[in-house]
């Protein structure tokens, strides 16, 4: 059990460092450099696609419309929709800011 606590503390520390790194970026060019280094090519496609899906869903688009526009799978659209409905409001917060 103590090992699980140590791992949880380490994950929290790493997540905090990751967030601080993102918050330290000053412009789009710095974001581009950092994200290309830290994410795989697939992640660089998948993560922005989730944001696109969220923005479309928040505009009231149907799953079919979202899939046609974004190319996202039904499972991705469903996952993002659940985050919008039951998550902590991150997508809605970003929608208001961009």
C-alpha cells in the first residue's frame, strides 16, 4: 500500500511539473516546439482533434456532423461528450476563451 502512495505522490509531482512547463510557454512558437518534443506524432493529431470535437459538440452539432467534420471516431466523440457532460468544465472554459 505504501508503494501506491509513493507512486501517487510521484504522479502528482510530475503532473504539477508538466502544468508548470505549459504555463511557462510564452507564445505559439514555444508551444509548438515543446509539444512536438513531448508528444508523439499521433498524440499531436489526437489531442487537438478532441478539442475540435468538443468545440463542435458545444455548438450543438450532432455526433454524425462532428464525425463528418473532424474525422473522429464515434468512441472519441462519445468520450469527449462525457467529459463535457460530467467532467470538470475544462472544455467549456476553453470554449469561452478562444
